[in-house]
């Protein structure tokens, strides 16, 4: 994470199952949809603050408005 709050998700996951995508979430006082990703490193869309948590779930292609599965990855910034 940079001082400005930009952050990268440094992952190397296998391709998501057919019809699915990886979706990132930023958790602070709420759960915020961030972006869809393919399992490769990506810059997050939302600026982060220290102490937030970033999670990755497997969701239907196109994404969802709130997580529907347990996270496969979770990290506190």
C-alpha cells in the first residue's frame, strides 16, 4: 500500500472455475465491493486505510453486490 492509499493485490491463483470470477472486497465498518480479478496481481480500485481487511471470494461471472461465498484469501492492511 502506498501512502496515498493505493494498493496492489499480489496473488497468483489458478484460473477461476468456468462461469466464476474472483472478486475482491474491502472491509472496514462495512463490506465494499472492489473489483473483479482473474487471479493475477491487480491494483485495487478503492483507496485503503491502515487496519482495513481485503478479502477475495469466488463469485459468479460478472460479480455480485455482496459476498456469497467464504473468502479464499484474507489480509489486513
